[in-house]
């Protein structure tokens, strides 16, 4: 009888440890995922507020052609100020 009670006590501790490990792992995963989601949303909305980014256009190498297409010529490069961050 004594062995039977001792064995049940051991199973009880293993069940508690297993539940603690599962809850701890799940809460860690949820916490990490929520941080990633919040940061992603922050960077997404931050990029929306800035609607354009200046970008060098490497295939245009003359000032005339650059200014003809409505872009800006600066430091021997053609710059387009209307590029989307998703380009």
C-alpha cells in the first residue's frame, strides 16, 4: 500500500511539471509572437506615413534624359522622388 501511495505522488508531481512546462512554453510563444506583430504593425504604419522615398535610377545616365522624364539630376545620378517603399 505504501508503494502505491508513493507512486501516485510521483505521478502527481510529473503532471504538475508537465503542465507548467506546457503553459510556460505557450505563454513564451504568445508573448514573442505579440511582440513581433506589434513591431511589424509599427513599421508598416510608419512606412505609410512617409509616402515616397528618393531612389537612384541606374539605367538613366544623362542629365537631359533624367530631367526630361521629370526626375532630378544630382551628383551625376538621376533621382526619382516618387518611389514607394514597396517598390
